[in-house]
C-alpha cells in the first residue's frame, strides 16, 4: 500500500469513528504549510476536516531545550513552530473559545494520526468579504478591538504534558530574521550572502531585539485578512473568527497588529493602517502598563522582524519549493520592510541592509 493509500484509509477510519463516514467533501485552498483542509457536509451538518500528517514536519521545540538543542532539532524548534503537534491547535482554540473569542470548536481529533474535525466558521474571510462589499474600516476596527481584548484578558497560556505554549523569545525572533540572508538575499542577488555580512546582520538584530520588553501577551502569529472570518451575526469581539493560530506563543501584542496591517497578501492603505494603530493605542490606554510610545517602537521593530522573515520564506517557497506565485507577493513585503526600517530603532539593521540588499534601503527616516 502506498503512503497516499495509507493516509486515505486513515482518513476514512477517522471520519467513520467521528460519525461522518458518508460525508461529502470539498477540498479547500491550502496555505504555505503541510496541512490541508476539506469542507464536509453530512445530514445537514457542516464541519472542516484538518489533515495534518505527523511526519510532514520536523519536531517542535521541547520546553526545556537549549538554543543549541533547538538548532539541532531544526527550524520548527528554533522558531518555536507547532510543527506536527495537533494539540497546539486544539488547546489554543479551547483557550480562545473559553474567553469569548470566535475560534473553531473541535468536534473530534486523532492526535496520533494528525486529523481533527472542527467547526466550520464559513467563507467570509476578510480578504473575500471586503472586495464583496463589506465595510473595510468596520472589519479592521473589529479586528483591532479583538487584539486589544486579547491583551486585556491576560489569558493563561496552555500548559500541559500534551502542549505547553512557549515564549516568542529572542532565539526564535532571530532565527526568523536569518531567513532573509539565507534565502531572500541569494534569491535577489543570484549568489549566497557573504558570511561576514550575514554575521553583521545577525548582530544588528541582536542589538535591536534587545530593545523589546519581556514577552507577556498571547500572540496568534498569523493574524491577517486570510485567517480572519467576518461573523456579523455574533457580537463584540466574537464577530472576528480566528483560524490558523496553532503556532501561537507568548510574545508582544504589537506582533499581531503588524500581521494585520502589514499584510503580505493584500494592500492596507497607509491612512487605514495609521488609523488602526491609533485606535489600538487609544483603546489600550486603560490597560495597566501600556505605553503608547513604547508600543509604536515595538510595532516598528516587530514589523521589520516579521517582514524579514516573510521575505525569506517567500523566496524559499519560490526557489526551493517551486511555488512561483509567491514572487509576485515580494514587492508588497519589500515596501513594508523599507517603511519599518525608517524608524530610528532599526538603524543598526538599516545600515547592514544598505550593504547586502541596497534595494531594501529605506529612503528616509521616521520620527
């Protein structure tokens, strides 16, 4: 029996055990991960089948692993991605639903084989609903309010033998920025990055990341228009359906706001982005310890960090994985990155970028 046939049989067995043996299935568009999804209908019910093969990715990060041990385990451990651990999705979903947010309920799961049957929140992704006529400002405002509520809630991160939510630490942040010199610069320049330049880039990031405070907020990590579902029949923060959060960590709340407003896949006008950052700061003023000026600096740092990572990932998807469509997304991310580097806190990184990737050099500086 081939690997494909084995997986198909496992799928059939899981659906039969869950009571969905004869369900009609429609494949849904996937993302850049190894997971795949199907919409199921059966006797008037709907659900989503998540197919997450347990051997398709390297191991996740053990809670007590040292940086050297993480490097030996592979990128998932370095960057603290969930990898094949389906418990991450299940536990984070439970945490969010329990706090009043809209995440899919989990109806059934086979952790050992990597299957989950979850609630179908519908098709109205922000990325679809807005072009179809939904009010862009209303949707983005609702998403920003959800992020403020997430920060205000101070949720207790999942912590069990099956899944322990870790911190978005400096090792993970730095490992992600290194993707720019590992993949993006060679992709654009046609030759590997000079080792000395890569080292200078890493050192620059080390000094910049040291400006960030200690991680303190649950961060969902991929909070953007293709992972948010508009649910106008619900109320308050529950109107924003959240998916694709299995890589969540305890980090900095500015990170998810960057994900939303510096979207790699759709344009958010500078005026809307500025208004939404202002909205976040205004609504968060009553949260103990919130400092708007410090938050805006964190936003710039994490914007540059996230966009460095995305540039590397998209270049890798094109070069290594044969997915040329991601090259068309690079110009938007390059623009985000240049804008982020205009902040004075990013000056060490901007100086190195001017040497190794001059096209990414910012044209001015921010105040």
